[in-house]
C-alpha cells in the first residue's frame, strides 16, 4: 500500500512540477532538499508537509482563477492599475514555503507579491523559493492591529497557528501596502489557521480596495470559536462568492 501511495504521489508531483522533479532531487543540507522544476529550483523538507503544499498550489492549482468568468474582472483591474502607473499588489498571508506566491508571481508578473509567513523556517524557505521573482517576504503575522504573536502547533509546518503575545511581529494590511510605491490592492489571499478572526475584527477598510479575496475558513478546525464570523460580516454584498478546493473566493462584482 505504501508503494502505491508513493507512486501516486510521485506522479502527482511530476504533473505539478514537471518531469525534472523525478530526476533532479538532491539534499541541500539541514533536512532540506532541492529540485529543478518548471518554476525554477525549489527547496522543500521531505519530512514535512512541503510537497503537499506545493501540490495544492502548483499542482491542484487552488489559486487559479482563470477558469471562472470573474477572471475577466480581475485581469481588467490588474491591467488598469498598470496603465494608471500604479503597482498591483497581491498579499499572500500564510505564505508557508511560497507555493502560492510563485503561482501569483507567474500569473501577475508586473504585480508585487507580499508574502507574509510567521514561522521562521517556513519564511526562510519562502525566500529561497521566490528569490529573483517579484515577491517580497515578511517573517511576520498579519492582523487587524500591530503587536506581536506567539506561534503554536509549530511542529507542523503546514498548520502553524498564532495567538496574541509572544515575539513575532504583527503587520496590518496598511503596513504591507506602505512598503509599495503607489499600491493598488488586487488580491488578498488569507490562509492563517484561524487568525482571520483577528484580521477581520476591525480596520477592514482595505477590503474596499481589493478586487478579490481568497480565504480558507477554519471553523472545522476550531469548533465553537466562530473564527469565520468576522470575515463573513466584513465582506459585503458587492462581492460574488466562488469555491476552489479549500478556499472561498470573493470577487468584486462588475455589475
């Protein structure tokens, strides 16, 4: 059974990353491996959930918005921002090792992708995986107001959670946008393991700037805490809602 599962995984990863995935893997030190892919050289930890992350983002393409009719509105907003001399911004909150940032960078080469990841080892791999791209990595959490957070569940790179306190800085959306000259928020992708309850609790004016929001809710993981309530209240009726994989996608209606 393990051999069958491994064979299926290898086929999936080859489909996601290219044929070179099967032949170019080699150790890079400290439990990290490197592999040549159609997206360039990528670094991952075989003992962690990194390959699963890369499969979801680059194989299953859960952030691929082109199949939806609403893609036209997103593409138009991107092109209009560029034509107006502004910088389209994509926030990748909960960037992990950079799979989603790579995807967005490929689809929107003239945008600035701001990758936010609080866990240090994840953030370091994100930097390595997105080097040379239009991606800026912040080792921080994202929240409604400045402060700090502590990391919990840190032994699982896939699902690191944050709680107020600790020593990891919290950046707001306004903080992130201030790092870009003449920014125009295009997409905010939010996968922050329940901390969306904090992010959407106040100071949500930035939503009015966004063309699309991509949010993974975590009510299933945190029963009784209503972690999705704040963003359900903050996202208004001017957005149309779509579903892709584990994500809810809200696109500003063109009508």
